[in-house]
C-alpha cells in the first residue's frame, strides 16, 4: 500500500531549518516507509495514535490518520525530542 505524506506547518518549518543532506535523508526515509512500510518505527507510549521514525539522530513524529495517510507532526533532534 502506498501512503501519502502530509506535513503540518510546524513540521515543514522543522524540516526547512535542517541542512539539505539531513532533509534528503528524512525525505528518503519517509518515502521508503510510505511505499514499503519499512523503517525504524515505534508507537509512542505516552501519545496514543502517534509514532516516531528514527533517521540517524533525528526523530520524525507522525500519525496514520486514515490508513493511507502519513501526517508528519514534527521533526526533532534525538536529545531534545522526548
């Protein structure tokens, strides 16, 4: 199943603040997860319905609204994310 990826405005601001290499890595990880469902994804215990995708030292927080939509909620550095 191929999913669409949609960014909340705050998540898009988070992404634009990163350098281009990191942006490309995050984009590739999201595309891979959207197309195959593969990636370092874990459900968040303290936030029901939300997940995190690990991309190196970065964390991409998202929800799966309908099963075919990935809504990116935010992107943060590992040390500051939790």
